[in-house]
C-alpha cells in the first residue's frame, strides 16, 4: 500500500512538471489572447455586413463567368468601418487567416490528462503487431507476478530480525522472474532501436517512463546483486550492507512510480493473454507458452530459494558464546602455599 501511495504522489508531481513545461509562455498566451480578441471582433463585424468570406462557401464558377456580386469597375469597394483604409473583403480574409491559428482549447495538457496518459487510461489493448503484443503480454504478466513476490519480500522488512531467513528465500525466488522481465524489456528496447518496423510503428513509451526504465533496471540489478553478495559474505561486511540499504531507497522510489504507471496496462495484457490461452482462434498466438514460461520461472525461483536454505553462510551460523569454565577451589597449604582441593583418594 505504501508503494502505491508513494507512486501516485510521484506520478502526479512528474505529470504536473510535464504539463507545466508544455504550457505556452506568458507572452505567447498574451499574443494568442490578442489574436482571439481581434478575430472575434472581425467575425462580428463581417457578420453584420454580410460579407464574411471565411464562412460563406464560394460558388463554382465557369471560365469567363463573372464572380457573383462583382462590382462595376467605376464603383468603389466597400470600406471597413473599423479601418477605412481596408475593404470588407480584406477584413474577411484576415478573419479567415486568424481562424487558422491554433489556439489552446479544452484539450490542452493538464496534470490530470498527463497522468492519465502515463498510466494508460485511454490506451486501448491490442491493435499492435502480434510480435509487439506478445512481448508486451509477457512483460505485463511477469510484472504482476513480481508485484506479488515483492510485496511478500517487503512484508518481511519490518520484522527482519525474526524473518531474516524468509527475506533471503523470497529474495532468491525473485531472481528468475526478474531475469524473464529484464529479458523481455531488453528485447523490446533492442528491436526498437535497431529499427524493427513492427516495434517502430508501436512507438516508444511516455518520455517519463523512458527515463525511468534504465534507472529502475540499474537499481534493481544493484539491489539484488548486493543482497546476494551480502548473504554470501555474512553480517561482518558493513560495506555491502550499506550499499544494499542505499540502493533500496533509490529502488523503492523508482519501483513505486513504475508500478503505478504500468499496473493498469499489465492487468489488461495479462487478462488478454488469459482469454487467448483458452480460445480456439486467439488474437495473439503463444499465450500458453508465455504463461508456461512465467510459471516455470517461479518454480525455478522456489527451487533456488529452498536450496539457499541449505547453504551455510555467516547469517546461518549461530553466535559463538564461550562457555564459562568453573574455577577449581583452592585452600591454603603449609608455608602459605595454595593447593587444589581434590576428592578422596581411592588408593
């Protein structure tokens, strides 16, 4: 729950920053307001005079036919009341030109619309090349499995003193599914930047997610690598312990945004793959193979985790407490000598 709350806050802040960066500057807004005011005034004036050529459709003329409403050569054209130096036709053309200027309307970027775009609220499932869709479904299904395992791993942190062994086991279980997800993500990354037309047509992720992806991958590798190294080295390695702690702080911030941004997409993709797994004519082939790969990664992870419990490391050795040896009682002998007290002689 904490991951989701932190992720929502971070997504809102970053979406606000993106929306603000896309808004027009103050001078541009003033210029657009002035143009809009002038356009409204000219449109009203032209409508009163009945000569708004930007609205009135132009009739089709035959070659040599005079234009409708053409004035004799000796008659002077009508002048615009607001500008005696310009004709009403010129005013109409000005109005038409101003009407073609793009003015920000209700669809302008905002914090809410930008956040919805990041999360994928209006992103319809499917509609992509089968190869791209299959890769996305594998990534999304594996991501949902990782969310469950990461939640279990995080639940052990507040009670790490008592649940240290479970913390280590779940961390080892995470490794194979993480490798599957990293592999599918790198496959899409490579095909896109190598120019595969199928992945190029699908387009890149949102700019925020494109920046976040490499940071999350690097922090994940550092977190898991330092954790495994710390498990093997034992509690005496303070340097690895500090690296593991600091990496976790950065990773937690990245994964919170990542989970909130992709949870809706991953749920849709996994549901679509579940439907195709039992369908006679699936939309995207290979659903059973993808689900089998994800389940196999979890089974391998469980085997690695159980095998890890049999490995003896510094964390599995109990602390050595030297046993106290009782002192032998001594009594004073002749001439001040001290002799140990012995039992009765059996000789």
